[in-house]
C-alpha cells in the first residue's frame, strides 16, 4: 500500500487548508492535492442586504486583510451610487490602506513567516519534537520594529474604530477624531518619527 | 514543554482570523503570555497539526481559546477534540459566542449557498462547475473534505463552554484583560461573559440623548447626521440599546451605528427582539398605516437585529 502524507491543517495563513501527497512504493510523489475545506457563503448571504452595509460585512471574509475587503466593498458601493469619490475621501482611503499594508507585512513577516525562515534552521529543526514555542523569540525580533508597528496601529486607530473590522470609510463614516484634529496629530506624530 | 506553564490552544472554526489577529495585536503583551504559557496549537501562527492534538492526553491543555462558528463537520470535530483535551473552553469572539457574521447564512439553505458559490458565481468559467463532495476518489487514493451543515451553530451548541468573550473582534484591551485573568487563575463563574461590561453601548455612548420620536428611518447616507446626537433619535438604526458594552463605543464614536457585535445585555434572551422592541417604542405615530410606512423604511430588519447573533437567537434560522 502506497503511503500518503497529510498536512492538516496548513498553518500560518488565514483560512483552512490541507494538502494530501500520494507517494509511489519507491517513495516518489505520485500525486498531490491542495484542498480548501471551507465555505461560509458570503456570496449568498449578502444578497438582499442594504448595499451600504456590505463594507461592514465583507470585512469578515478575512480578518488578516479586512482593509482590502472593506475597500473593495466601499468601491462596489461607489459603483452602485455612481458617484465620484471626493479627493479627501480618496486620500483617507489611501492612507488607511497604506497603514494596513504596513501592519499586514509586519504581522506576516514577524509573526507568521519569519520564524520559519530565520529561526527555523537553528531552532525549529533542532527541536522539532518539542512543542516549546518559538513565539517569544520571534516576537523579540518583531519588537525591533514594534515602534513602527505602533505608529501604524496608531494611524489605523485614528482612521477606523476597530483594527480588524474597519467600518468607517464608506457611506459617511469619519475618523473618530475629526479631520482637523487628525491632521494636527498626524503632523506631530510624523515629526516625532523623523526625529528618532 | 515546561510543566509549570499553562498549556494553551488557540483555534478557529468558521471565522475570519480577525480574532487571532486581535490576539497578535496585543503586540509585546504576547511575550508576557508566552512567559506563563506554552501555545500548543495556533494555526495562524504555529505549526501544530491535528495529529499533535489527538496525541495529547485528555485534559492535558489548560485552556482552549476557540474563535469561529460551527459551519461544517471539521469545525465540530475539532471543537469536540479540543474540548476533550482541555480543562477550560473559551468561546472567543462573536462567531463562537453567537454565530457571528457567518450565521447570516442561516437565512439561506445549503442548496442556495452551493448554487450561488459553485454554479452561478459570476467568476465561474462557463461549464466549469464542481459541487464539492465529502469524498472523492483520485487514482487509488481518497480525498475528503468536511460535510457542510444545513445551518451555522454557535460553539456551545456542540460542546460545553466555560467562558464567553464577545466582540467582532474582541477589543485588544479586553483580550489582554481576559488573558491576564486566565494567567492569574482568577476565573469568573462558569458560563460568564468576560471581557465586556454589564452596561449597554448606549450607557457608554457620549452622544446626546433627548427625545426618541422617529417619523422616518434613514439609511446612514440619506441624511447629514448630527455627530453629537443619538443616532437612533435621528432615525438611523443603531443597536446600541440592545447591545452589551465593552467595545469602547468605537462605531458610534466614528459616526457609524452599532451593529451589535458584543451580543445581548445580561439577562436578555434575544438581542434582536430587544432591538425591535426599542424600534417599536420610538415610532412616532398612532396610525397603523403610518406606523407600517415608517417601519417599511427599515430594509432587512433581520440583518440588523441578528447581524452577529443569528445562531444564538430564538429564531436561529429561516425554515424552508
């Protein structure tokens, strides 16, 4: 009986996945299947709901990249209304997306991927049988950039109420602070970052 | 594995990963957690596999933090597996607590969801359609995927749950508070909702509340709202009066109405019924026809009343 290697679940990304590798008797790979055993059915259950609610609902497609889904939803709403995005709104969206971009890269690299790449060879393999987590070591490395992450978290916090469930950039949402206060605080904060 | 450390698993059922990111977003606090706990399973961040969990002794884990709802047989299977291996089971976030956004699917049938996703999705190539089967033969091997249930369940529909942490996602400061409580061993009574307040979102909302009399309900973009006044008084449907606080009132503070992710107030059975009762009490008319017209201004009332809690409601799902 030929062997099967099963990787279940796939880890360090959002979502459920598994891989089945079928081997020949000599151990060579005969066939390999990647499966995503997950469906929630957003395609169906958003149908019939008020369009302006969608940017608040579709963020839950993925909590790692909610900003992308939020903005896609917001653009779909723009399309439905046929309106033109005011320059200020476009800038707010852009700024918000840049903040998300930084957060996502830091989270992916330091928390999800880098420990395997950077520490894996030395620690993970050497200690593969032990469940001793690499989390602290990896996060110590992450702390080296924590200040820049803190900066983007601060910015995202000013632009939206919840880091993982952005709400406000569609249909009349506004930064909690108000735009003028945001501008002042942003200028001050950028000055601080420059002087580090 | 250090014997004196807490043994912890974090897992997701039918969720989005936002709850896991909420834990990651406590940033350097995770170092404090890691100082007192070994994380044995955490798919978003660690390499634990199901077989590692199966190999554990029953009760070997001190704590499982479970986010996500129960949408398919894998979600249920892993929930039961972790329950057996774990002394304490925490339902973390709206989906595990009450079904969350995925439970909005309880208004559709499994067949309707499959049809939309696999047969009539605009991104599907013509003729290239596949309806997933739980078992498929490939060569001499078998591929299996979980069975998609007819409806979404909340976590405590399938396993015994010790504590509930509401929110979509739980606010980072609440995540810290809960993890600190667990680490200190000072746990509230079984069945408690933790990481949240006993008050309503309205009680913590700074907007001015004067007189609630509504002649017309507006969608948020239909009026220029007064940023200082209660949204509901302006005719913008807001679930703040029916929703437990603890979130920091972040949505109304950002000029967006509350949609209820922290779940019902203490001692309230059905959050949606509570919201509907609030709506009924503010309609400013005694004329049945006018009342009907005013209420017709609210589209998809079910989606507002049970945005995050369909699986935990009295209705639970549409029956067809």
